[in-house]
């Protein structure tokens, strides 16, 4: 079988599951097995592939048909233009979360400090922390997670990106491990309501429940984070956290309750959904 035929077989199999991205996913799986980039794949479409490669591609396609997320199969996900190792121990970084990184970079510039201390709570794969460290050279970052297994993945990612000394990892509950004052607190904590968890897409249900479950109203962890942040933020300082669009007005109320004199703004993602809250403490 040549590469083109293998690609067609894989995408037809994936199409049976109703996937809209069947062709693209087939390409990703094939390139993962053959360890080639896109250019090489198109160049070598007429080349034969070995029986071993063809059976490896077939077994990955089977896993995908069983709704295992593509990123867990390949073990890598791109975020903020950077590659991140992922496993079933971490949430797969989402494109909409890049909004938090964009906003934090802007805020870091406007704080105008020589050294900026950033805390990323619920770091998971470390995608936010790594992206910030690379884009804010004056930052020192502490990345916190309650999951030891997630921190092992974040450790991998900080090392791969050469950030071992710039990002400290701490295991703990929200801000409990943080002693020093924080200039920028950034967080994508779980915010899905507990009663909605069972109705999630099958791929999402493969992700760790500790990365999804936001308690009875979805805002439980965010509420606790804001409560803890009151004594830990610098002035001026910035808090940025991701939300579900349905939670925007409730989240703003919480910010006003814990930080009555701060400026609170709801930020929209590229799909025009209210996706994050920015709190400027002055
Ligand atoms: C939605 S995931 C976000 C992961 C990553 N920051 C991202 O945006 O891709 C939430 C993360 O928060 C962590 N987490 C859940 N409860 C926590 C808590 N009480 N304290 C610290 N981290 C927590 C989970 O283990 C998970 O890694």
C-alpha cells in the first residue's frame, strides 16, 4: 500500500464516526507513525509504506474511532504556537485559553516592573506558564497544581522549553503553596458544573475529572481562589481567569465582592464568547 492509499483508508474509517476533521486527523495519525512532516507526506504520496507502519496506523485509527482524543494518541498538542507533551493526566490545552496568555502579556507590559512574579494556578500541562515565560522575559513563574501526575507533565514541558529555572512547580490547593506577593495571577481552573459532567462529549470525558469539575455552580474553585488572592496580590496587580460564557455575570459579581475597588472586565475569545475575566487591582 502506498502513502496515498493509506491516507484514504484511514480517513474513510474515521469518516464513519461522523468526524468532520476525518481527513486532517488521518494525516496527523499517519505522520505521527511515519515521523514525517506535512511537506514530506505530500512529497512521498506514491511511496510504499511497510506492513508494520500500516498496521500501526490502523491501530491508532481504531483508538480514535473509540473516541480517544487525537492529542492523547499522538501525545502532543500545540498551544500558543508551541508543542506541549500531553497525557491522560492533563487537560488538553484549548485554543480559547490563549486569550489568557495574550491578556497577561499586555498586562505585564503595562505593570512596567523590572521583575514580574506570575502564578499559574491549575497549570496542568504547564501550557500557560511556559507560554508566559517565553513571552515575558522579565517574569518568574510559579505553577501550581493539585495533581502530582499533572505536575510531572508540566515538568517535562518546562524542561523541553528550557525553562527549568524560570518556572517553579508546586503541588497544592490553589494559592496555599504561595508565600510571596503575586503581580499577575492567571488561572484556568475547572469551571464545569458537576451536574453537567455526564453530558459532556466522549472525548472530553477522557480528560481527568479533577481538570473539569467546578463544583455545584462551576464557580466553586474560582470563588476560593479569589478569596485566597485577597491577601496575596500586589498592588498594582492583575488577576486573569477563564470562565464558561454563561458564568460571566456571576464571575463579575464575585470579583466585585472580593476586590470592590478593582476594575473588572470580561474578555471575549475569537468566537466572540465571554471567556475570561480580567481584574486590575490599583
Ligand atoms: C481546566 S485544567 C487547566 C489546565 C491548564 N492550565 C490548561 O489551561 O490547559 C485545570 C487544572 O486545575 C487543577 N486543579 C483542580 N483543582 C485544583 C486545586 N484545588 N488547586 C490547584 N489545582 C487544581 C487540575 O488538576 C487541572 O490540571
